[in-house]
C-alpha cells in the first residue's frame, strides 16, 4: 500500500503510535507540524462527532486524505466519564504533561475506595477522502484502574490502566507492545482492512 494521509492531532504521542502502525503498512503519515496554529474546538457530543470535525477541518486545507482520532477513557462506575472529556478532565489550559498528571489525580480522587474499577479505552477514527462520505473505525480495550500510578511509557491515563489479562499498566508496556493491542491499534487495523479491500 502506498498512500499519504494527514493525521490530525497536536498530540505527539498519537502521531508516534499511529505513524508506527501505518508506517509498517507502507502508509505515510503527515502530522500538523507545518500548521502549528491549526485548532479545532472539540464540542461534539460523541467520539464520532469530534473525530469527524477534526478530519473535515484538515481536509479543507489539503487534498490528502485526512484521518483523525478522538479517544478517551470510560469508567463504568462513573457512567462512562471522563469519556469524550478525557483530554481536559481536570480543566483546560495546562501543558500536556501537567494536564495528563492533573487528569489522573482527579480520576483517582473520583474512584477513591473502589477496588479495581472497570474501564475501557475507546478510539474512534474518522477517515475523510475527497468527495466521499466519512468513514468511522472504532477500537476498544477493556481493563481496570490501578490504585497508584506505574510505568513511564505512553501518555494520558496509561500509568493507571491495566488491560484485562495483564498485570502491567499500559505505561509499563513498551510502545511496540501497546501498539499491538491498544484501542488505537484496533481502530487502525479496521481502517487498514478497509484500505486494503
Ligand atoms: P488531539 O485532539 O489533538 O488529537 P488530544 O490529546 O486532545 O489530542 P483527544 O481529544 O482524542 O486527544 O483526547 C484524548 C485523551 O484521552 C488524551 O488526552 C488522554 O487523556 C486520553 N487517551 C486517549 N488515548 C489514550 C491512550 O492511548 N493512553 C492514555 N490516554 C489516552
């Protein structure tokens, strides 16, 4: 497969994860480095709505096919929160590392006293090609929330999420291990099956 596509995100971790998975399939991923001021207000009421909004916005700037993901962590005990609000759960305006840390502190506080609460990571990809309807691909991974943070890899809620069947958090997985099983990987595999078919 020899394609170029724009992946719409300001999250460098996502670019790395997606670049590694699609790069192995011969798909070149272009980030937003040349468009640093590009910003989309994520005010949709679903992962699909936000992902589509991001992908359509970039597609107006370029003829390359556009791919965006909206993702998050849904905790059963919290009725699916933080869900689509995962990125700015602790409030907006912080730098990435501080934001992620503050989000985790808030989530641990919300879950205090509960043992191994169930949660799932969700990723919805929106894929937009010229003159075509957007396509959506979803990936999920189930697991539990730890009582304390462990591990240094990854980003976001990775240090507090243990996928079902494992004893390690996603932040204790190497990038390659996470890319083999993550919600983002599953959604990307569905996209690649579509592109190959
Ligand atoms: P863009 O909108 O620019 O892509 P973002 O980080 O704001 O970057 P989202 O709006 O999709 O992305 O929010 C996703 C949030 O959900 C992210 O900031 C993390 O807090 C969390 N999240 C999603 N996938 C994750 C993963 O693989 N590991 C850890 N946390 C994740």
